[in-house]
């Protein structure tokens, strides 16, 4: 993999869908974006950060996730995922 450029901090804006809600994964009546969906959004943000650095045939997977909920996100909101540390 090529070296990541210092200071690169992509932003990934998300358009949540009904399947992203906690209610869709069994938490009936909880119509906010689920933690698993948020983690998936973060995975996409990480991929967007490094995809241009792959050499042919390379890929990447996450090894650790640290998520802090600061507020519920309703369907129709626009969550933003930012890479804040490399």
C-alpha cells in the first residue's frame, strides 16, 4: 500500500434508509439510526480514505472501532462521518 498523505481527512455524508434504523434490526419502535449502521458508515469513510492508496490486488479491513453516541440520529438526518485520527 502506498503511504497515506498527511492531513488527508475525508468527509462521508450519509443518506440513511429505513433498513438503517434500530427498529429494522429488531429494536421495535426505535426509529433512530442503529449502531451497526453507524459502524458501517464509518467503515465506508475509512475505505474512502485509503482506496486510492491500494496497490493492485490489495484490500483492507478494520481492526478496531471506537464509537461515541452524542445524540440520536433520525431518518431524514444527514449523518457525517469524519476521519479524525490515522
